């Protein structure tokens, strides 16, 4: 079964392909089809995920999976949230986002730096599917005082897993997939798809 993944983000494509290994599902990034990016003007992770999945399915004619995810920091009232990818501005990148978040928390005590990665994943059979399959995963942790680790992508170098005292960028890809918000959401999504 071929499903278009509504992203061009190489890190997300790699993570989802690893998680789907052995399921008989082949993930094809929307960038393979020249799909233009959807305008993410929803007010929640679920709205943005549906917008992205509909856009990918409409342009490819294939079933689509989209996720919208981000990091929510309690000391910042849940920010950056749905704006995680563009937290440092439209031209910002992961390093700029991380720097801005660390700066925003520089006077916050370690015990008050609690945060979570949240992922909402949506599957649509076709662009006009009236019944999207929706799954959500949350990964609790805290924001480290500095970036650490060579792996992962996005906010991984500053997202610390308290019980391991390591950041998401310091653990193996297999361990990350087992724990992560995206891994949780995908496993729930797959269970729901098998039940259809």
C-alpha cells in the first residue's frame, strides 16, 4: 500500500519509514510529487494536520498521512505549540528556534522547565474523505539548559528525558521511535486503520 506523507521534512520521512518497516506500507514524501506546501492556518494541531493531508491527497490522488506536531512549554503557557516550526520567524531554522526557546527560559528554574512534544496524525483515504482517522501522542520531558547530542532534528537537542537525563538527540533512533510523540501517534493510527 502506498501512502503519501504530507511533508518534505527528511527527518519526519525517515522516522515514519522506520516506524512502518515491515507493515507493507510504503511512505512517499509529497516532495516526490511536487506537491505545494499547504497553508497551515488552522488554530490547532488537528486542524493543520487535516489541511496538510487533504492538500497531499488532492494533488497526488493517493491516501495521505499528515502530522502536525510541536513542543509545548508550560512556563510559556504552551508556546511555541502550533508555531514550533516557525518560532524564530519565517526564515528561522531549528538552531534559531532552539536558541530563541533557550533564551526565553534562561531565568526559569530547571524544575519549572517542563514541556512536551505533541503530535496529531491524520489519515485520509482521499482528499474528500469525511471521516479522517486521527491519533495523538504526547512525550513528556523538560527543556535542557543547553543543546546536547548529535542526533534527531528540530527541538530534540534541547528536549530532555528526565528519567534518562539525556536529550532526544542523545538517544538512539530506535529508542526515540519507541518513546516519541510521533511513534505513539503512528502506533495508535495503525491500530485504528487495521480496525477499519
